[in-house]
């Protein structure tokens, strides 16, 4: 949430529409692959 400046609800809405990388589930926790988030940020920056 801190890296992408989005709230949890917004992140999960973007995941539903496949506009944000899906998390990897580790037991009950959700974790994201760092390179996937970095790539997503780069794409968002290129849209500016």
C-alpha cells in the first residue's frame, strides 16, 4: 500500500479487473512479488 499509494480496497478492485498484479498466498497472508510491483509502477509512470 505504501509503495503504490493505494488503499487496500483499491488494490483489490484493480486485481479483480487484472489491472494490478495478483498476490501470492502464503497461508492466509497475501504477498506481492517485488519485480511485478516495480513493473506495474513503471507502466503507470509511462502513462503520464
